[in-house]
């Protein structure tokens, strides 16, 4: 009927196209006939048999369709039709040619007429049978509605809504319902086709009702099929999930679980409604069986919806089977603790003290499994994770969980693999505590994964990120590693990173990777450190033995150097030929530690020659062998001394100022007459405080000049330069303006001159006081205070100017700080004198004699001048030792703040060996000696002895101090063994004998030096002036705890510690005087430091001193 209807409808597009084509052909026929001259059409009618010339009705229909298409194209543009027809106006056609065309036109006209007659007859038949067709269609539609209703009832009330039905039966039932519904849909389509010939409203209403019912059925059937297919897939997926161990959970499995849940949730939404109704045709409500099915599936999915977030959480990258095992152990331990907490307490008679003392919330485990305190009585608190190792069976029994103890709780990964994924997730989502445990284990896994990432980064850098670079040219005949130090530093950074990984509380999970990386890094680092050390030592010795005269000075070392150097050259050649891979290079250098030991032994071969060198220049006794070898290696480069070498020989000497000089062979500067060769000469010393001290005479630094002679000449030039500078400073005082004077001389010279001036001023004031001028001392005190305040304002002004102090400004600041420190000391001394009654004060009184006084004798010492320090009846010549260190208020004022140092100075008159009894630690004695040495202008050496010291090493230290005429403070004697202590006592006694009897030499442990107290004077021909000045004051100070002197001598059966203390006390008493020191008062140093910062007035200094001076009573460090 669908195919026929387009031919029956006169207003349809098919009929219109046929009429248009027929009209167009008629116009063409008229034009054709008009082109035939004197043509008269035949009168005989065309028989129907002639229609066969055209063809079958199908052919006629095709031709008509083609003509209709052509007509449609031509009718679209009337102008085109007119133009087409006008083209035939002048055409002439013969009758013979036109006759077939005319005949064909007649046949077309006949076929079109017949087509219209048959269509009209068919239309009249349908119209006459409309009533019968209407009744038939209504009956068919009613039957279809009944069939579709049965399908809907089966869908919404039948087997497909039974949750317990087998899935295969349900799917088969849905297939049969789909076939029934398809048949009803086909019948409905036929009814729609016949209904086009009818205009009765009831038919169309029935069609619409049946169509709506079929649409509802199709929708319900599709949703139900999708639901059961998803549900069937869910059941199969659950079988796989329940077979999966918890240690094999994967992100892909969890993603599929999420997809399955989302699909089922969507299908359940199609049948889950707020209202239920038995009407199967309603789509806005669910039937009771559908609601039951939705509730059942929702209940099945509910637990999985809760577990899905934790399933995703436990399958994050970094969560391993180990963490699943830990989580299971935590959950099991939590359950056990919960059970024990809920259990009633046992009767008192059953419990033991050990059981009562057991911590019910404490778990302990091995290194691999951290177990937190997971149980709390209120269920809302979690304690921190514990990383405590097992402490034996007793402790494990106290903290055991259940009868099997903690080991049963922890289990193993094999046991954890028997637990399925749903079981673990069900345990995790049991309550808030178990959920928190899952979060905790994921945090643990993330932290361990971060450690593993760091270890992987270290391994990547170690494997391919670095390589040793070799110099392009040879140095001393060998290739060199140009970036060895940088590689070693980078490896040190990696070791620090590994240390931080090792210190992490989550180290247990990264232990295996750590051990692998640490082994590779430790081996590589050891090899490269040894290689870098070998290269440094090889370069040092290569430069040393390239100097002329070294073979004669160090014969043993020179003989051992050649084979060691050859081995190093071959090693570097192999590294240069190796590829750019750190692993391959380290493999070639793996024997560098053996070469390092050989170079270390080579250093020992240098000791005999260095001992000879030290005997020539005593200051070299205080330079280590390595530093002395470095200085010898640089002897071919005049003036290039290691800064550490200069610092060991002289206090605070940072560098030397050099200039071109013309020197004769005797070292004295000569004129340019005779064209002498220019040489470098040291003309000034630069201290670490930035001050420049001019040398008394230039020190020639010629290539190959013996190092010992350079040190001796430099020592003499520094001492005499300091003496000459102090003399000029004293002569300029009172003639120069104060600001210019302070900025023109080193602070040490300014400090000495200020002390000389104060001594003269105070002595004069005492003389005037004795003569009757009562205000003389008070006027001196007021002048001292006013001077302090004035200088403090100047310091504050310099500091307020901003920017770094350089040049004269810096020198002025250093001089003002020195004057402020000295001013505080002088003010304190005057204040003490003011507290004495006037009748007891005069220039000869003890109160004045006990003060530290400075006197200058400009005519003594061949007219160069001598400064003396007066302590009561003792007078010490100032040594004018160079000191380029910054001025320390604590050290400068120690003599005025530490009681007992006056006794130390007096003790030096009777013995060069003084034992200092120090409260608390022995460092107080060292700093007290350093302060006294700085005040006396002596070179101070601090030496420590320990249990590893030998009699020979102690003897070498003592002989070095004696040979260089310095002050030595010896600490740690109380830690010596009895044998070494006994030797030390003997050695100190030998020193005392040389002092008392004026012996020419001192011999200790087979080593000898000339005595500084020799009555024979300097040896013939020695005019160095170093260490041989009349009245040399070399001193040895041994700092000991006060308890050493208070320990009484015991009997033969006393404890070893008492015997040691008795031996130490006896040795010190036998060697020299013993002086007890007390805790210093930090008030004066504190005020001096505040004044140096520009404090405004004395009141603030006094207040700060009173507030903080109580700290002196606390036995802390010296500072």
C-alpha cells in the first residue's frame, strides 16, 4: 500500500511530475509538427497493440520519470524553456523523419490516459471499501494492544523482575519477549500503511494508542535487557574479583570495577522510582517487583560503593604487597586489642605484677614492619607509628597480641596472599579506625615511594650523569683529573641525601634499594676520594722534588718518589684512554687507596729532613709536616707562602707585601751601581685584621733561598719593625692631631703607647697626691671617663656613616677600639686606687705597684728602645711579637679580670715552668696564658697532649717552644698515661735545671737544643738576634684541673685514678711553681665590647656590666 499510494494521490508529487513531463513533451511535439511543411496527421487511431513499441508499463514509468526529471529541470527556469523552443523556429523536417516521432507521441498520450484511468479505478475501490477496512484495522490493532500488554506485564511483573532467577533463563525469556514485540511492531506498521486510505478518526486514535504502547514496551525491553546483561557481567566480574588475592590488586581491576558500578547504577535508575504502581504502562512509577529488584541490586552494590574509594587508594602507585601485609597485620592487631579491651578484667589474684605493668596499647615489631598504637578506648584517636625493634622474648611477651604473640599478628606476605581483595576491603571499611589505618598505610607507601624516587635519582646521577675529565696536556709528565674535587663534592651531596633517606622513619620500605645504591656510591666515593687525595699529594711531591736541593734535604723521600710517581702516571694514562663513564673510570682507579698509602709513607720519609730544617728555624717546630712540605714546594716562587704556613709561624699574618728590590748577597739593600739583578723582597706584613706593619728591613726572597733563613729574617724584621713603629708612635704622641695619630699606626702600637702614657699620667697624679693635691687622682679619673665617652661617640659616628670601612677610616676605627679597651682597663685601675685611703697612696705604695705598668727606655738595646712591663717587683721586657689578629677585649682585659695572674708573673722569676690550677675545664688556663703572652709581646703556642702522646712527641713540643723562645701552654696532661706522665715530669725538671744552672743545652729524649738561659750567651757568629736577647723569658705553662692539686697522696692499695692524680700532682710540684686561677669576671670585657660598639655613656656600660656580670659565677666556658 505504501508503494501504491503515491500513484493514487492526484495531488501527490508522483502525479504532478507525470503531468509536467507530459505537458513538456506535448510542446516539443507541437514544435516538431510545425517544422513539417504541408503535413497532415493520419486519421487512423492508434491501436493499443502499438503500445508495445514503447515497452512494458515499467519502461513507460521509467520514461515518464525521466521526462519528469527533465521537465522539472526545465520548469525551474521559464526563460530556458523559451530559449530552447525558439531554437527550432527555422528548422525544417521531412515528413518521413517526423512520422515516427508523431507515432511515438500518440503512444505516450495513450499510456498516460490508461495510467490515470487505472489509478482512478483503484481510488474508487478503496473509497467504496473504507468501512470494511476500518473494522478490520480496529480488530488488528486491538489484538496488537493485547499482545503488547502481555509483553509489558511479563517485563514489569514476570521473570525479569525476579532477582533470584537464573540469569540464563531471564535472558532467554527476554529474547522471546523481544520476538513477540517485534511481531506486534510489524503488524502496527502494516496498519499504518492501510490507514492512509482512511479518514476515520477512531482508526488513527487506535493507531496512536497502539504505537505509544509499543514504544513503552520497546523502551522497557531495552532497559531490562541492558540491566540483566550488565548484572550478568557483574556476576562474572565478581567471580574474578573474589579469586584475586589482596596482594595482587591492580589499578586496571579497580577501574573495571568502577565502570561496572557506574553501568549498574545507570540501569537501576531506570527502574528505581519514588512511587510504585501496578500499572505496567506507566513510566513514571515502578511496579513492586521492579522496586524489589532495584532494592536487591542496590543492596548488592552498596558495600562495593563504600569499598571503591579504598580500592582505588590501595592500588595507587607505590602501594606494594608489603603494604597490604602491613595493613592486614594492623587490622588484626586492632581487632585483638579491641577484644582485649572489651573483656572483663581478671580477678586481682590472677594478675601478676608483670601483667599489670604491660602496656595494653603498645605493639613492637621488627625493622620491616612498623606497627602503630592503633587502639584507643574511645575509638577516636590513633597514636604515631612505632619503629621499635624487638627487645627479646620478655618484652615481646609483655606486648604480645593473642596466644601467638606479635609474630602471629604480623604474618607474612605468603599468608596475606591467601586473603582476597573483597575480604581486605571489607575489613578496611569496617569502621573509622580501620579506614584511618588504610589512609595511614597509603601515606606510608607514598613516603616510601618518595624515598625510592630519591634513591633512583641518586642511582641515575651515579650511573650516567657524571664523568671524570682529564687534562689535555701533561703536568709534570702526567695527565690530571680536572674535575675530581667537583665529582667528590657531588658524591658527598649524594651521601648526604642517602643519610637523610637512612634517617627517615619510613626507611624500612626502601632498605633493599638503599643498600644497593649505598654500596655502589660508597665504593665509587671511596675510590674517587682516594684518587683526588693521591692527585693532590702527587702534585705536591712533584713540585717539591722539582725544586733544586730537595734531593739532598730529603734523600730517603727522593729515593722512594720515583716508583710511586711512575705508578701514578700509568694510572692517569689509563684513565685518559678510558671512555667517558664514571663506572669504568672508577674501576681503573680502584687501587688508588694503595697508592695513597704509599704517598702517606712517602710523607713519613720526609720527617728526618724536616727535623733538620726545624732545627735551623725553631718557629717551624709548630708547622705540620704536610704544611712544611707545601711551603718547600713553593720555594721556587718567591713570596708565595701558604697562608696557613704564615699563620702557624706568626700570629695573624695573612700575607706579605712584595716589591722589586736590588739586594746584595749579604741581604742588605744596595744601589743600582754595578747593575745587580732585581729580586723580590717583602717590605710589609698584612694582618688578618687588615692592618699593614712595615718591616724593619726588606727581606729578600730569591728563588731557591732556604726556607729556614727566610723565616728567621722575617721574624727579626717583624719584631724590629714593631719596635720601630712603636717608637715612632710614641714620638708622635702629643705632636700629631688625635684623629691623625690614631689612623697612622697599628692598633697594637697605639695600645702600647697609650699604656706608657697612662702609666706616666697615673704615676704623676700619685706624686701630686702625695705632695698634697687631693683632687689629682679624681681629676685623672674624670679625664679617663670623659675620654671614653668621647671615643665612643666617634666610634658611633663612624659606624653610623654606613658602608664598609676602608683605608684610613678602618684604621681609625681599629685604633679607637684599642684605645677604648685600654681606657676601660685604666678607668678600672684608677677606680681601685680611689677606693684606697689617700694616706696609703704614693708612687711607692703596693696598691700602685700591683697594677700592670708599661715603661719605655729609648736608650736601651743599642738605642732601639725597650719596653718593660712591671708587675709588683717583677719587670718583663716586652718581646714586640707581631700580632695581626683583631683585638679581643676579653684577652686584653684578662689580667684585670682574672685574679691570680699576678702570682703567675712572679712565679716566672723563679721557674720557667708554671702549673696553673684551673677551675672547671683546662681551656681557661690556655686563654689566660695567651692573654699574658699578648701583653708581654711573646709568641704563644697552645699544645694538647692526650693518651696517644709519646715521650718523644712531648719532648719535641717542649724543645720547639724552648728553641723559639715562646710561651707554651700545655693542656691535657691529666689524660696522659702514668709512663708518659713520669717522662713529662722528668723533662720539665730538666728544663728547670737548665734555667736554674744556666746550662748551655737542654736534652730531652735524645734531642737537644740550645738553652735560652745559657750563661755563655749566643754562639759565636750568631747575630740573628732571635731568641738570644739578654733576659729571655721563655716559659712553659701546664694547665690542670684544680682537683689535681687537691688529691692527697694515697697508699699502695689505692685506686688507679688516685695513683694517676698523685703522680701528676707530684710531677707538677717537682717541675715548678703551682698557681691557682679563679673564674674571671666578665664585667670589664663586656663593657669594653659595648664601648667598642659606640656605647653612649659610662652609665649604660655599668648597668649592662652589673646585669650580666653574675654569669661569671656560673661555671661555663671561658667566654
